[in-house]
C-alpha cells in the first residue's frame, strides 16, 4: 500500500499532522498503537483553544473525525518496523506493510516507572499508571499518587471525586502544577494531603498492594497503608523507530528537530512528546502545532522530491523484500 | 449470540473505545460501572484478580484491557 505520508502515532501530534496532511491532499495513513495517546488518558482538557472543557478522549475523537473527513486513513496497529530505501520508507504494522514517501514520527512517550522491586508484579493489583482509567475503581478507598507535576495534580483532583483520602507524594520541595490546578486541589481541603520531599522507597504486597514505605517518616511512620498507588512521574520518549532510522537524539533522548520539525534524515519528520521542541512543555496545543508544522514540511518535501519514491525506491525495496 | 459484558469506569478511555467497538459492530453488551457499583467492583476483582479496567467477558472468556484483535476473533468480527 503506497502513501505520500505515513504518520506513526495517533495522539495530538499525529492527529494535528493528519488534519494538515489531509488538507494538503497527501495520501495519508495514521498508524496508532493506542488511539489518542496521552491526551486520551488525561481526563478533562481545559486549555485547548476553542474548547472550554472537553474530555481528552473526546477531543482526540473529534480530531480523528476531522482528518478522516479529508480522506486520511487510520489503522489501529503498532508500527513495529521501519526501513528506508533512498527517499522511500516502508512501515510494518501487524501483518501489513505500508510504503510512504515521507513519515512523521509522532510516537509520543511512555509513562515512567518508579523502578522499584514489586512494581511490575503489582501493576493492576494496586499499582497503576492511568488515573482516569483506574482511579474511579477506588471509590471510598485510600490511595497515594506519586509526582508533583501538573499531570499528577490533575490526576489527584479527578481521583478525589471518588476516593476517601489521597496522599500526594512529591519528591521535590514544591508542587509544580499550573496555578489554576493548584487552586482546584487546595479547594478540596483535607481530602488531599501533600507529602513534600518524600519518595516511595518500597512497594509492599503479595497478591495486591498492602502499603508503601516512604523515604522519610510521615506522622511518625515510614509506612503508609494505601489501597492504591498511582504513578504520575513523567514519561520517556518513544524513540525506538527513530533510532532504527538513524534519527539524531538530544542528550535527554528526545528526537532532535529543527524549527520545521525536520530530523537529520531526509523524509523523516517528528512531532509531539517524543521531540525536543518546546523543551519540557508538553501540551496538546504544542503537540498539535508541531504536527501541523511536520505535515507542512512533508508536503513541501513532496513537492521538491516529486515521485522519487515510486520511480526508484519501491521496485528496489520490493526486490530486497522478496529475496 | 454471545453474552458480552464489560466492567468499566466512566472516565476510562479504553472502556469508551471498547464500548464504541461494540456499538460499531452492533454487539449487545452489559455495562457494569465499577465506580458506583461496589458489588460489581468486588466481583470484577474476584474474577480478574486485579483492579484495572476494562475487564471484558465474552461468554466465559475474560479479556483484561481493550484488545481489539482478540475481541474480533472471539466475536467473529471481520
């Protein structure tokens, strides 16, 4: 299957790219492992212009619909392999292979783990990484949330609607959420208790989480008995496919792009949480904007390189693949 | 017709995706909101041994999470 552009990733960056690519009339395919990326898990989005408050999954669904109406195709599958032959790419997902003149890596980021013993074994059994998914399961219970950033505070606010008590465990000296979210959290009063300068040192439990051990005592004890532990400590960029293609990364492991979202490899563009643009400021508005720019660069690239992929690379690629 | 049920929460996007999948393919299903129904929450934990949603049953077959390929196979959806 031959496309002008294959977008890998179906979060805000991928869908922002898809909208523009559709309007540029590029034959476009979006491949996505998890529809909606981080936005779909984010709960209510209140800072996307034009939408005062919208559920993240709903926002992603609207973006998909908007791009789909322009002829953009979607396949719900993980891109597992990518290769390059001259100015042509082949992307494998499930049992299918897709050829493209250009690709946009909108591969997003993977939630960071605490890296503690027992964490993997108790995932889903008290240890969780998606508060919008599993937070409401803990109705009337006591939970802890790890992380002092905006995602953690938003998660705490959401979970507080259901749980009896929430402990926000913050490694640093401050909570660094958006002021408006800090105000919302403070308005919840004693329901959320913030433990600053504290880390989770151990996760204790056999078949399910029983308690956590803290790095410093809280109310006279290192042990904190909770039913659930939610981890919101940021994310690591997904750069496996980028690495295979020889795309350059920065010192923090993000894809290096210029201000037009071009990587060091011709025909490879990147956008969203996996790239180094906008630094640590990871928002839907920035991700979608990066996607729009990446699609524009792919469109301009297509104009310059014309039909190179179809003329030269695909027969050669097919020959290699058939050996 | 297979008996399909889903244990879900209202804010879980994977649960929404699963329910949209059922609707798209005209598959009738029973939804258990475990954020409000404590008995069904306990039942889900007892059956699945874990607290993550969604938990989906197609007759006696249990799927934890939204596994579209597996659901298609179990439900005979192309």
